[in-house]
C-alpha cells in the first residue's frame, strides 16, 4: 500500500513554491495537531478556503487543492481516534487503519485446469479492526469528507452495504464539515445504519467520539 499523503506534505509543497501565508497555515496546523480541537481544525480549513483563489492554480492545482483539505480532515479524525484507541485499548485487541482496503467479496473462476481467486476490495478512509495476515477485519468503518453531497453519501451507504455482506456487524460512520443533502437522502442513509455526523455542529464531535468510545469499551470488556 502506498504511503498516505499527510497534511505536512501539502504544506511543504506550498513552502517550496514560496506561498506567502505558509507560516500562518503551518502555525494553525501545529495547533490542531497538538490540541486536536475541532475549532482549531476549523480555523485551519477556513483559511485554506479563504485563500483558495491565491493558492489555485499558482501553488496547487484544483485536484491537489481539494485533496489537501480532504487529507487534512482525514488526518484530524485519524489522530483523534488514535488518541482514543490508545486511552481505551491496552491489550492489542484492535488496531486503527488509515487509507486501507477491506475485502468484500471473493470469486473463484475455473481457468486452465484450476480455480483462480479474484478478490474484490473497497477503499476505506479510516477503519478500526484487526489485521490477520494480509486481511483487515473491520469493526468500524469511517468515511471523511469536508463537504458531504447526496452522491457521496449514497456512495458511503453502498460501501457499508457491500462490506456488511462479509462483516454483517460492522458499524459505518460518515463524517463531514458541511452537510448539504436533502432530508430524504439523509433519512435513507440512516435507515441502513449509516451514522452521519456534521462535525461543524455543536456537540456532534463529542457525540461521535462518545459512540466510538462505547463500542471500544464493550469490545475490551468482552475479550477473555
């Protein structure tokens, strides 16, 4: 698996190209990395958004700029969850994975006198589970998108459905910083069990973390 790009990689691109507000972004980045506070993170992505016309296309192309914001959100959520896992889990029962692939199906096709296996995977932003050889068995899957649209929410729901074919008890979360979907799409997704959180809203981050903590605590308690 290729190394996941980090926020610092994009900041380095800005620095190397002489972006004038690099130090401002770096200071905000260091702050949310240190305190893992949603308000600090919001200040960071707000500045990136305000500077979009100055950053694009001189310093970052359109896709790279969008990836920059998306990776920052993934990293914030990953670091937050990593801290939580370390606080709760002390027996190596579960692991946290960033930018990983989960096996959803396996097909066996008879070719040239023997059966050949064709695996099918789904890419997941963040997963909590356990590695067994080359497989990652998920307990929780988490999608992270700065801006959540109807199409992306439908995609998150489809991925959860596909993974549940193999892991029926897996929990699915869809996290964002701006939720722009009609009520019918939100209700439809939630009815499948997908848990949707707009972390820009008051108390939603605490609600999300509380739910994850409850699951991890229960897992730890049931391990013999």
